[in-house]
C-alpha cells in the first residue's frame, strides 16, 4: 500500500504520527506484516487499509520513543495492545491515520486518546445531535462562537478521545452520556464525568486540545494533563 509518513505536534512534548494512504493501492498480502492479520481476513478492503495505516503510524510512534519493530496487536475488544510501560491511541478518517504514544507514569493513571473526524454536515448535525449531547450541552454549544455542526463534531471527537484514554482504566465500554462537555474554547475543550470510571470519580474534569485540519478536526486528551 502506498503511503506517506509525516508528523506534527499538538502538545509540545507529544508527537503525532500521520499516515496519508491510498486505499486503491492496498493488496491483501500487505496485512501479513501484522501479527494479528488473520483477525482482519473477513473485513472489507477499506477497513483493512485503514487498520494497516493506523498500525504503521503506531509503530512509528513507538519508534520515536525508542521501541523498535513493535506492531501493536489487537485485544479481546479490538483495542490496540501496547508494550509494557507505554500507552497510545490510534485513529483514522478517510485517507488519514494518526497515532501517538506516551510513556506511562507509575505515579498516576496514564492514558492518551486521539481522534480525527470529518466535520459533520450542518443538516446531519441537527439530526444526530441528541445521540451525542444532552440538552444542557446543546445550550452550551449554541452559546459558543463556533457553528453548531463544528461544535458538535468537536464534542463527538472529544468524547471519543476520552473513551480511548480511559478505556484501559474503566475496563468496559461506556457511551457518550458518561461525560458532558462543560466548556469549549479556541483550542481547548473541557469534559466532566457524569459517573465514576476506573480511578476517576464523578465530577472529574478532563481537558482535551483540538486543531482544525481543513475539513477535519483532531482532538487529543492526555490524562496526566489534568
């Protein structure tokens, strides 16, 4: 599969690896590079290409931290499996895959979540908003200077990033109602837990940072930053 590897930073000490890939150039044998390739044998070509691109980005993110030739496997709930001492996150949308990795801090719960989303179309945003935010969040979003569909995309993406960062501690799936958007600023977004998750109590606040990438939005949430 043809791809281009680049990187960028959202936080000063956290590198994001980016893979721009061409799905049309993907070949089934490209998956053999993955230790868990057999678990993707029945997936459609688009899904296989996205997964491969994400693991390429993840492998390079680990290399940045000195971990060479480690391809994150797939857990029982399809989550990436990182080497001991590290946490990471993978996301993809369209022809772009991103990954980032941090070294765990033994003094506190560690985790990182990254998500990239195409900006939701205005007409679609109105239709699906109730599945993403509650009435209080909608009021908050409507009071921001951002168009509703952009702010809703940010809310969706930030909640996805929170899920990825917290899943290893919660140990189970949780939905969008587990946390509420309590503030949106230019470049930052605050989420507040509506229930206890792992070591984090109800009411705990997390800060996600975000960037606009053309027609896409990227959010990043690192637990140690709270």
